[in-house]
C-alpha cells in the first residue's frame, strides 16, 4: 500500500506505474483505493462508478475497471456535502461532519471488496488518501492506516521532494503517527526528483536513519504523467501554455466541475491551446470553442457561472459565430430550463438555463450509469453516461448530437450548428470525432489516439520505475515474502 506524506505527492501515478511494471513481469495485478474523493469518475464493467485514477490504474494492470477497486467514493456537491458512492452505486448524500461517523461501518464493505480482488490476482497495489500524518482524522479511518491494519497490508510511504522539506515530511510522519501504525510502514519512496539522484544520497541516508525505515528508491520527475487522465482538481490550478500560435479552446472552472478529464485529449493536440479559465477572469474573446464540462451540482454551478459573468461571455461568443460544446452537466446548462422537482441538488424548484439549445432538463433521483457507443459528427465513438436527469426538447428531437448503438438518440445540435450538447463522456478521445470538431473551429487535429497515448505513457512510467525502484523487493513485500 502506498501512503503519502501529504496530498498530491504522486501516489496515483506511482500506483499506476507499479501496476504496469508488475503486469509487464507477468503478474496478475489489481489496483485498489479504499476511499477516494473526486468528481472525476469512470463507469465500471459491473455497472458502477469509481474514481478516474483507479480506472487508469486498471488500464495499467490490463484489466477492466470494477467497482471493487474503489468501494467508497465521495463526490463533492457543495462545500460541506458529498454524494456517497459505495461499491459503485449511490448510497445517499452526506455532510462532512457526518462522514467521520458514517465511515466506520463502511470498513467491512471495503474489506470485502479488497478480499475479492485479492482472491483474483497475484498482487493488489493499494493507494491511500491524503496522509496518515493527519492524525486528527485517524479515529475511524478507512483510507490509510485504519485499512492497512485491518487488512494487514504493508505500507510504503511516499514523499514529494519537489515541494521541499521531504526529510522533515518523512521523519515527521514517523514522529507523529501511532507506534502501531508506524509498524505497518516497511519503507519509503522519494518521488518527483529533478536532476541527478546521486546528489540526494546523503539526504536519503538521513531519512533512513531518522525514520528507521529502508528506502526503496528515488523516482525522477515523471514527464509522461501529464499524458494520463486527470483526476485531481490540482491540475486545474496550473498555468496555461503560453503558445499564441494555436487556437484557443476555453473551459471555465466551475466550483463543482466534474469529469474534466474529458478534455485531456485536447491537451495533446498541436494546433490547440486548452485554457482552463479560473474564477475572476473572463473567457477570452479569441476562444474558438467554449466547452462547459460536467458538474456535480449543475444548478449551483450555473449560478456561479452567472456570478462570474461567464454567461455574458458565452452568449457574446456565440453571437460572434463561436462554437459551444456542453458535456453532461454542461449540456443541461445550455438549455432553457433545469427543473429539480425532487430536490436532488437542493430545494425543489427550477432555474433558467443559457437558452442556447431548445431543450429542458428534469433532474431525477435515478442515476444513469452505462457504457455506450455510437456515431456523432460522422465518426464512431465509445464512452459512458453518468448523470441524474433527462433532457428533451425541439433541438434534441430534430437534431440529436449522436445516435447510440442501442437505438437511442443523445444530445442536441442548435439550428446554426454552433452549439452542441451531449451526455456522453469520452467523446473527445475518439480521433475521428475530435478531428471533425476541430476542423469546425479551424484547427487541424484528431491524429493521435488517446488510448494509445495513455498506454504508451504507462509503459514509459513503468520503465522509469523499473530503473529507479527496487521492484523485486516491492513484489516480495506485496506477496508476503
């Protein structure tokens, strides 16, 4: 099990890399994360949903994503409430204060999922959440040491040297955690090193001396990690690529933005600059395409969009002949109205949408979770639906965005062809469809295969880990030798 000295130390990428490295050695591997918090999720082979990172780790292990790989998923809907997903299915909505008590009985279900995976394979690679050093959260924990001790899983602590203070981070974790928790840790990995690792030899030995744990290696900065699907919102805070020669695709960052990994294929397009627009900044007038991504709280995010003045930017962009694409919650925002009679997202009622598509949405308690395939913009695609609500209207009836293989129509196109909406996640991963969309905005593109790019990145990351970590020792530890 990989646990971190803090958040964003690179655990998810390391787990993915280890899954691929072990699989390349002929081992049967499964990823596992007891508890995750993310609004980027993926549909599983058993009809559930898990965090995007675990789905990527499953790809790394060369197996289909399954709900057992992430039995508890929290999807934030507001600052203090989250949708609770257990074993892939919605269990309800829970407040931040209530979850600390509610998680205790979930440990049994977490252990059942872990044991099912363990029975299927040679190695399960487990990812913790946050850090075991957050000792104020230790009581009732199911994400880190609470799980590790209950399942008797050895732990490797990951420290991020790029942010500085890694010696204190590892030694400090050793100092503050419970001695029985510390006994679960078998060693450490130093991650995100830039330069010659030999320059850190003294620091590495100091950590071993201060902590009493052995080191399993120093991992250099993994440049290919940027090619993996995004899960954490941390990536939204990173800088724009200042390349003025490319066409701008802009996506406003709404408070409960979800499944923004839908946009990852655009990051690799040489003719496209994907600009994630933070609050406080206007959507740039030079944007050729505005994308409204998914949302975990569509009505609240629509209000936030208006509060930023982005509705004015979007409507002006459309008047100038600019294209707009809405995905899932973004599609719902493009219609005339969003009704919530059952109070799914808050008090029952309805709100006025942007009115760029002649459709209306009714939010419903039932959640649609399914893999789909079909045709859109003249190209084939495969992806998945993950939404609560149904959308219909004149544009959807007259000009659906896509035709699904199961006979259903999906989404809508405006009469002028500039506004597009769809419930399908993963559309832009298809080279042909993405290329057609980019041609519409005056860019060449669609040449690269997103799935192949992710697979190549995983192989590259695995090769780096093979060169810089004691992989045989990690396998022996995982197998109890």
